[in-house]
C-alpha cells in the first residue's frame, strides 16, 4: 500500500458550466420539442441512454436543466424519480430497478409524464376495489 | 460474409505492396534515365550564375503570366484550384500524414477536416470543369490523347472516392476506404509511366530553364 | 421447458403493476435501442409474448461472451427476460453435466421442434474434428444437429459471427463462422469480443417481444445496435474534425481527451453500440477510458494491422518496402542508364557527316 500511496492523485473538479458539442444539440432538440408541444400538443420523449455522452456530459446537461417546482416518486419495479426541470414542461424521468441501478433515463417534453398518469384499467380496478370496500362496510352495518 | 473487410485487407496489404514497389522503382528509374543522359557540356564562358536564377524560375513560373490568364482564364484558374486543392487534401489531411509518418519517420501538423473537405470539393469541381473543357472545346479535343483521359480518371477517382469515404457515403466503411486506397494504387502504378511524372520533373525542368537563362544573363 | 403463460400473465403473477409494466417496457425499449415511441407496441407485444426455449452451444470460445452476458447491467429487465426464457442447455451455466446435460439438449430440441432459439458462441473447426468436441460430439455435428429444428440462430460474439480469433492467420483449426455452415436458417450475428451485454439481451428481448428477426445489416447484425460506426457516435468526434489528436497515450492531447485516431483507433471502420450502451454498468467504454477502438465487432479484426497503427497505414512495413523499391530502382535505373548511354554513343558513332558533295549528289 505504501508504494501505491506514493502515486500522486490529482482530482480535477468537473467543469459543469460550459456545454459541449455533445450536449448542445440536445438542447436544440428540447427546444423543438417544446415548440411542437405548444403548437400541436404533441409530446416528445428523449432516451438519454441513446445519446453518446462523454465524461461529465450528463452532469453538465442536468445542471443546465436544473430543478423546477414539481417532483414525484413512483414505486413500481424499483423506484422511479420524476421532476420538472427549471424549464416548465421539460421533465426528467429516471427509472431504477430494485437493486437501485438505473434502467432508463429520459427527458419528457409534455404536460404530465406518462408514468404519472393513471391508466384506464387501473381506474376500472379502482372503481371495483372501492365498490367492494363499500359493500363490505354496508354488510357490516 | 466478410468480403468488404477482405477487400480492405487486400488493398492495404498485398495490393499496396505491389503498387508502392512499382511506384518507387518506376520513379527512381525515370530519374536515372533523365539524369544519366545528362546534358552536353557547355563550353561557352558563363556570364552569370546558374543556381540562383534557376531557383527564381522555379518560383516565378508557379505564378500565372498576366497575358496568358487573359487568353485562357479557365485553364489557369482550374489548374490552380485543382492543384492547390489536391495538395491540401494530400498532405494536410491527418490520415494521410500518418501514412507519410509511417513511411518516412516524420510527420507534420494537419488542417481541420472541414477545411480539407472544402479544398477537396473545390478540387473535384475543378477537375470536372477541366473535363468539360476538354470535351467541349474543339481545340482541346484535337490536343487530347488517350493518355490524357487516363490521367484525368486516375486523378479524379482518388479525389472522388476519398470524398465518399470521408463522408461515409458508401456502406460499409471498409468498402469505401478500400475503394479509395485501390484508386490510389492505380494512380501509383501508372504514375511513373505517364505525364503524371510531371509532379516530380516539373521543378527540375523549371530549374534548368532558369539556370540556362541565368548563365546567359537573360530573362527566363 | 417452455410453458404456455404469456409474459403479461407471468409479470402479473409476479405482482408487477401496470405502471411497473410500463416502466419495464420503457427500459426494454431503451435496451433494444428502439425509440420511446415504440413503447406501446412493445407493451402490446410483450403482453402476448410466449416463453421460448433457448439452447446455447459453446464451441471454440473463451467463455468471455457468457461472462459478458451474465454481467448485463440492468438486472430487473434482464432478470425478467431470463426468468421468462427457458435456458434449457448451456454447458457453462447449467447444473447438469455429462449425459444428463446432453439429454436436456435433446429433450428441448424434440419438445420445441421448429420453435426453439439456438444461441451459439465460438467458432467451428472445419479441420480435424478433434480440435473441439463436447461429450464426444464434434462441434460441426452438434451445430448441424441442433440447427435443424431451430426457429432462428443467434451467433453471439465475433468467433461465432465471423470466425474470430481462431480464424486469424494462419487459422490452424480451419475455424469458420456459424453462417459458413448453416445456410437455411435465419442467423443474427451479435459480434463483439465480447459483445456488449445489453446488446445480447436486447437481441433476445427483440426476439421474445416481437417473435421476429430485427432488421439486419450486410453482416447479419441488428441495425439498431450496429447501424452506426463507433466514429460517428464518438463523443471525441468533434476533436477529429478539428484536427486535434493525442500523439501518445500520456501527452497533453490525451489528457484533454482528444481524438485517438493516430494511436490506432479503429472507430471509423467499426460498427457497434459502445458509444451509447457503454460497459460496466454504463461506467465507461474503451475510447472514454483513453484507448482506441480495436474494431472487435468487425470480421478479421485480428488481421487488420496493428492495434496501435492508424487505420490509414498499410498492413505491411512501408519504410522497408520503399527502401527495397529504391534499391531495386537504383539497380534497374543504372542498367537503363547503361543502355541509354550505349544507344547514345552508338548514335554518335553512326552519325554520318554530310558534306557539300553529298548534298549535290542527292539533289
């Protein structure tokens, strides 16, 4: 260990202020997606795992996007974290598995991310469930 | 299953060896021929020096003569654009420099790719203009020999395939790169035995002209 | 063995909610490198997907491909997929050995005739069959036997896809790729040495999801993963275009992360998904860690010149070639010069002088 300790390690702080040629095009894409959303109501999902990021690019992009006023967590097959960035209608959705490693990272340009919306089948299940509960309580009284 | 790759390995291997050998041997033999024949001894008393004026001519003849430009603007313009574009693409493109470094043991800095790309495009356009001129001008058609068509094609193909390979317009890339290298091998094989040899002999010829005039102290 | 439950039913049995299923489909789309717009189609297909039987054959190989596969970095998704496929034969991973293992293979083949998926890693020796055998069966015979009833074949790794290391000069075992032997079945080549884990599972997921072969390139590789070159997707590409290159592995350029072309990076000729899928749970990939691409997903990459020679350099020793050429040229040139001199002196010798008398005679 003493030999290894002699190796000087310099940790260079990551510069996150400047955007690189790998992150800038993405911002243009987000801007175009916002225009589409405003004009036709069409939402867009960008899969960040399909983008060839260099070292630090993801941090640079995320720090540029910042955090906005909404955040949410979904617990299904592991944790999914959702928050609106400081640019309204630009959402960041990070899917993790139960072992806490990331399985998908997406930017959704939309009013509400799909994963937050209740699916119709779940609404029907919900009606049935409440109905059952009410029946049971009616029977009890 | 692996034809494009086999092709690339062939052009980078055996085919390159053959082409490079023919090129080097051919050029050396041509030089030997020229120099060994020598010139007749000049017994007149020299009135001036030879070396300086010779070098001056090498330089001055690289610049266009105003009168000539007025008569043949296209030929001169195309000639310059093509040659400068070719030289930039050939010796300032980084992958090419790496080949020179491997061959001669030293290299030099290259230009950013978009600049080389622009030079190559200008060069290709100039070559097409030269071809159009050869076909459309009756005088040029009479002057043109079969060798001229061959030399044009041998020069044009490396430029075109190089452009295609750089922009990856043919898939897969090994095929595009292989075609580019193959076209250069064709150029190398024919180089010593056609007028392409002027790339080496032109400066010698210019120097001779200048030197002869220098000896007599007349305008070259 | 393959059962009749669909993936949708199987997931619900595992207590996966609808949001969980949506998330699963999103991750699957991401893994298959399909656009997020495909998620509803994937969900619909996965809902109905049947559990396929998979037979995995390992021939002349180093087990690196299996090592890669078992280190896939999105456990949930892949676990769900692997819980869902029935891996009936894989002699490295299965518990059974010897006759029991071979019996499992034969049983899976008979029960799922025409429906099972055959995965092959490693090349097949066409020379002496004794170079590689399993339970006394030659690789060639086992492949031909197992391929007969397969729905499709996935050739995992450059050895199975293109012959790989064993096929490199001088190819002592006469190694060939799966596609050189089997001609009548759809073959998906998942090349790489080893292939990227999520690419292996992505291809399995595609087959499981849609029951079809993905769109393939001219080498039989799935376009979604092999459609673009390393060079085109490389985050260091802007440096290549600007003409900024690392000259050595420890110079200023290397520290600044400039392009590795001059250090022998084969990115321009290599088609793979490393730049986006990355390695070791998305931690990094060769170019990001400062080493050029070796071109491991391309045919014959072992013979494609030195790993540290720029792609534009010929495979032979150019300097030596030029020296030999110059020497030969000098010798030949000297001979030509001698000949020319002789011609010249002969011409001078035979040069007749013309006198006034001669002129008068002829006129």
